[in-house]
């Protein structure tokens, strides 16, 4: 793992929080904020936290202050306060409405926004105005469940699957949040409801499995049960205020099921990028149904990842949909040797065997210094020739970008390790007692280097003879330096 992003995002401002309680339009608290910026791994998501105070013995302004005081630092925030997670914005103002607030009594609410980058670093946004109170005389909460949806039909796209079709429900007040598709082996004609905090909530049978959370407009879904039997599918729709509605059920007799594992993900490779490791693979296929997802696993030993039985005892690093072909891991510890595995999962829930990377070497790092007493070497005129026996490449020095990111398909770069009088930094001339690290992007060049590979290098300065080194890559996991022959 390279040097990872350990810097929190910067900025982020919660501008205002306003309750719309006019007794006519649906009650909601509108939040407006400007997202933070992250110049390392990038802003990933924003988390909205909320707390409330109900105390009719105090004025609303006093109760709002109490609520705000609970959200002043990151240490004060806890999962019970979390309201929603939103994919990260891109600099423009974000507008979000919280329809779950109440006005059957005068309640004070305070909010906080946290921005998180891909490496897990977080920042609490500066709050300009973060609280508001509702009015118990307005009585304009959205207390009506969604309406109008219905399950309509089903079909069999193949002998292992069932395609379900329905008409989505609608909601004229707060709008539809999600459609939740369930499957159970029991019969379902209707479901009981309870009133919770004024909202209508559907009681889900404990034998039911949540298959998918779908958006408000989705009207079909394909499922493939893994065992023979009679199944009932049903949908519960939830609006943005928390009201739920059961829209119907369909029964399916699964007489033939997909019990076979999908094919393995192909050509799995891992390469080092600035602040992350990138895992890549090619598409897996399934002869019976379809591949539905890919699971990414990470460990510090290769032996823990080589069988599916071992992997099923671990939590995956990521669960990606079937369109994914790569994953960037920003969460590791700098300098740690990690091993990765990719597992394909089909629509029936069958797992492929673990696909391990080929361990192709991406970046070559070489410490370089001159022989004591020799003439300085001018890097702007120096070239490097490198070959693995199949591909031969000549590289020039990238003086415009130092560090590993400066290594490209045609250029090598350096990191200055020792330069006491800044001669190299100002002239790119390597002199006696100075030390630099050369970076060569072998993967970008097209070299096929892995454990026990051999390759050769020629450093060709403008003066003198080229220096030839034949190198052998060690077995990964033993030690990190190549052997110079």
C-alpha cells in the first residue's frame, strides 16, 4: 500500500435550516450546504445528523441552543443521530428536505453535516444556521401513506428465473423514497400496519428476505431462487416522511433452480496508484442465470484468500454491482503488503471460486547515486532503457512532475532523498553525496513483471558508457528488493 490519504476534507458550510410550517404545504425542514473539498482521495459522501429537543417550559430559541450544543464536535456525533447519507456533491450548494420532523408539538431540531473522503477521513462542516423549530398549530405533516401501486404480472425469462412486474405507487406530498422488494416462502395476501410517530408503518413477516431497495420509478425485477419451492414476492413502498404501503404480492413456483457456481472473474490484477491500490478484472459469466455482483476481499496473507470457504468467514472489503470492472482501495495502511481476491456472485446467490491477482509488478523503485569522485550526471539528458525480453522501452526524465505520479509510458520520474545544497532540486544534476529514487511504471510501459521475473536496465547519461543491471524480482511476501546480478 502506498502512502495513503490521511488528510481530512476541508471547508464545507451548512448555510441554513428552515422549517416550512404554514398549515397548508407538507411540513419539511430544508437544509442548504456547500460541500467540502478533498484534494487527496476525493470527497465520497456527506452524512446528515439530527437531534431534537421537546420542552414546552422553555422558549424555542433556548431549546434550539440545547440541540445545537449536542452537535458541536465529531466526538459528540453517534449513529443514533444519523439521518441520511448522500453521495458527495461537487462544490455547488446541496439542497435536502427532511420530511420526518413532527409538528404535533413544538419541537426544536438541530442538524450537522459531515463530509467523508474515500480514505475515511471526515470533517464537520461549519454551521452558520443549523437549527429550527416546528409549530404545533400548523399540523401539516405528511401522514398519508403512498397510494396507487400494484403488483401486476410475472414471466420466466429462462428456466431458472422469474421476472416480476408492477405499477409503482405515488405520493403527492413528500414523494416516494424507496420501493422494497421482499421474498418469502409463506403466503402473503395483506400485511398489518401500525401507527408509529404518526406514520403508517407496515409490519414485515420475520420469514421474509429483503432482496432489493429500488428507486421510485423501477417497475420490474428479475430474481433466481437458489432452492426449489413456492415463493411469494411483495413490495412495500416508503415515502420521504416514513409512511409505508403494501402494494401487493405475486406467487412463483420454482421447479428448476440454478445451483451451479458462476465462472470466475478473469485477469485479476492489482496496481499501485497515488494513495490507493486499484484492483481490476474482466467479466465473469454464468451459464444458467447472470452474474449479479462482485465481492472484493483483502488480507495480509495469501493463504487466507485462496478458497471460497475461507472468504465466506470474512466481511468483504466491497460489494459491487455486475457492471464493475475495477475497485480503488484507499483504506489500507501505508507500507503494508496486502493480497486481494475477487469473487463473482450470480443471481441465485452462488459464489464463484476466489480469483487471485497475477501479482504483476506496477511500479519499480530504484535508489540511485553516483560513484564517489565521479562527474555529476545530468538527468534532463539521461535516458533509461528497460526490457523484460519481450518489450523494449526507452524513457526520458520527467522534470515537470516528481514522485511516483510522474512515471508514465514514456518517462521516468524521481523522488529526492538526499540533496543537502538543493543542487539536484534546482538543476536536476546528480552529484557526489546526493541520492534520489527513480520511479518506472512497468505496468504502464507494458512490461509483464511478476514474482521471479528478470529484466534489464541501462542508465544512459549524455557522457560516459551506459550502466547495465540485470535484475530479478523476489517472491512477494519475503522481501521487497530486487536482486542485482
